[in-house]
C-alpha cells in the first residue's frame, strides 16, 4: 500500500497508509467565526480565528483532489435542547438565544449561524458530525463511522486549538488513531493557548501525536 510521508512533522517524521488517512475539520462554523455568534457571546475577539481559513481551504482542496475521507464537525444542540447539559447551559447562557436575527438561535443545529463558513462548505459525500460537546467522539458515533471506513490516521484542522481541536485529538489518540495537528490551519482566541497546545502535543515524544504545517501535509499528498 502507498503511504503518505511528512518528513518535517514534529516531533518525528509522520507517515500513514494513504487510504486510511482522513481530514477532520473541527467547528469551522459561523457561531465561532462571526460577530454576534456563540463565541462573541462569550466575550471573544472572533477575528483572531480568520488566519486559519485559507490554510484549511488548501487542505480541503488537497484531500478532495486525492479522493480521501473528509469529516466536518459542528458544535451544536438539538432545537429542543435535549442534548444540552445543565452545566453547559449555565456557563454559556446565550445558547439558543438570538443575538442576530440573520444568524438565528445561537449554537442550535440547522440555524444559519450553525453553518460552516462559505470558504469551507462541505461537499456531498463528506461526513458531517453534529456534536454537543467539545470533543468529536462524545455522543456522535464518529468512531464507529471511521472504523467502518478503515480509517486509522487523522489530520486535524479547526477552531479553537485548545478547546474543540485539542479535546478531539486527545479523544482520537485514546481510541488508537495516529493524529496530526496542522499548525497553521487551527486558531485560538488566545495565541498563548495555541502555542501551548502545539508544545504539549509534541512534548514527551509526541504524547498526543504530531504537528505539521499545511505545506507539509499538501506536499505529502502530491
Ligand atoms: N470557546 C472556545 O474556544 N471554543 C468552543 O467553545 N468550541 C470550539 O472550540 N469549537
């Protein structure tokens, strides 16, 4: 079987059997990237996430070009809030409220604000995962869907680095996936948290996995 190789990955070179590699795009949704969405309701400067969009678009194009598996996740809750824990409701009190009529109810599945930003819109055939938590594996069935496809290696992009991306990568690592975080295709509202996340992933001989930049991943696929 052909392998894709990322010799410049940290802390050591990374490689994967080409058909077993998937791209996981975490929560590139308007709720986190635009004014008057969920993240803004928590007091965040949403413009800080925008630099991740263009690298993520290049990753998406490369995975599509090679016909590889692509997963898009969305943090959201059912309209009746049946999947919203009381603990989260209390600390994120704007969930299901409307701060911008054009965007609809904050962090609710199917609302305009819950859509992925236009540059990264999913195409038919790509997997969509609606997740009530920060991690992509809690209460989603994602592990079973990836197992059914024979996926063993994951490339992560998305927002925010230390919240949903890192949680998902740790969940994946504990389930036996070999994981790479793409350092320029992820962003945080807190630059120091992004830096710390990258450092803690690769420390201790890659305790959570690997990191690489978009150029490294795209070159590996070519
Ligand atoms: N607040 C924050 O940084 N992130 C989230 O609430 N969710 C995701 O990271 N997607």
